[in-house]
C-alpha cells in the first residue's frame, strides 16, 4: 500500500494526526526534499528507508513505490502542504492504478492556510470577497491562456499565487493590467509556519520592490486583495438578527450590520 501524505506547510506539528501515524508506521518514505521539513522524518522508525525525491525522476519514484508495495511494505509519499495543489500526484497515482497497486491520500494543511494564519487574515470577508483564486504564474509549467493572471485579476477577488516569487515584476504588472488598482493591499509570506517565516505587507504595485528588498525569491506565497485592508460587513451566521437552524433571530436586521477597520477587528469563528 502506498499513502500520499500531506506534510503541512512547514512547522512539524502542522502535519495531521493521521499523517503522523502513517509516518511512524512507514517502512519506506519518499519525501519532497525541496519543501518538506526534514524534522518530520524523525517520526519514522530506525529501519525506515528514506528517499529524497528532489534527486529522483518519476520513474525512479515509481520503482521504489512498486518494489516496496509488492513486498507488502508501508510506503509513504510525503508531499508539502496538501498534495492536491501543485503536488504532481496524478501522474503517480495513474501509474500505480495501471500497475494495480493500491493507494490512498491523506490530506495536509496547505501553505495557503499557513499564510492566512501568519497574516491573521480571513480570505473570505462578507461584502469584500467571497472567492479565493488559487493560481500561479506560468513558468516551465504553462498555464492555460483562459486562466491568465490578467483574466483572473478582473474579478478582484482574493488571490493566492503559488510558485511565482521569482516572477514578481511580471506578476505585479499582470495583476494591475487585469484590474486591481495599484494600491490594492498585498502580502508576501515567505516560509509560512517555519521558524524563519517572514510576512511582508505592501501594495500590489510594490510587490517586486518588496521582495527584492527582503531578498525573497522562492518558498513564498503572494496574497492580493481588499481582505487585507480590513473593512468588511459582519457575518450573517453570527448575527443576532439572523435565524439559523440552531437559534432564532432576536434583533432587527439593520441595527446589526457594521463595518470595521483592521485594527478594530475581532475574531469570531
Ligand atoms: N502542495 C503545496 C504547494 C506545492 S507548490 C501546498 O499545498 O502548499 C510549491 C509552492 O508552494 C512554493 O513555490 C510556494 O509558492 C508555496 N509554498 C509551499 N510551502 C510554503 C510555505 N511554507 N510558505 C509559503 N509558501 C509556500
């Protein structure tokens, strides 16, 4: 059996309890060495074989998985964050299926969640944005034309941009061309949840200069949108004037709709 495990964004205690159990039981671990925190490998037993996939091709990864699985070993493929985002797992699971090797997937905390926590932000604020666009700049991997940054930017929804810290000049230009005003709040979160995490807040038009000043070229997420500004409408879910399946409204609606600036925000969740 092969298990794809989401390692979480970096901090060792942000792997799931289930993922931790899989690591403890593993006979073989193949981890994405460029981003997975190697401290996590301390959870593995002393006899566990460990491979760093940064030095391996897809074929080599599959060979290790296949040999292990055929011998009845527990194989863990450890991916950063959650495996469903830019994890290149489909090309692995398709081959495993062809070979009749069973597998399962254990989710993880994606770095975009780690970045929200670092920013103490909520990506979906009533009256500001109710959508989160997760995307990337085209690099060696292309992005379909209909998903260009410009076209996604036209919605001015919250945007989280992966794999693009080295392309900020182009990204900033595309975001502005697409429709975000130059002074839209933005942030660069470097190594979210790691000990050397850095959070840099700026405006869209300052993304390139900010990264250059902070010498950030990789392992960062770019977050863009007015949710970083802070003005918003309070939720309907916790509004005393709204009935839900669990409680009845007891206050007239209008009185309860308020706007707050960032410094006055309260957390409610
Ligand atoms: N599956 C991963 C993403 C892998 S793609 C996830 O769910 O997070 C690799 C990209 O993710 C990096 O280039 C960077 O943009 C982002 N990334 C991964 N870990 C990060 C972290 N701790 N902080 C900021 N960005 C991170």
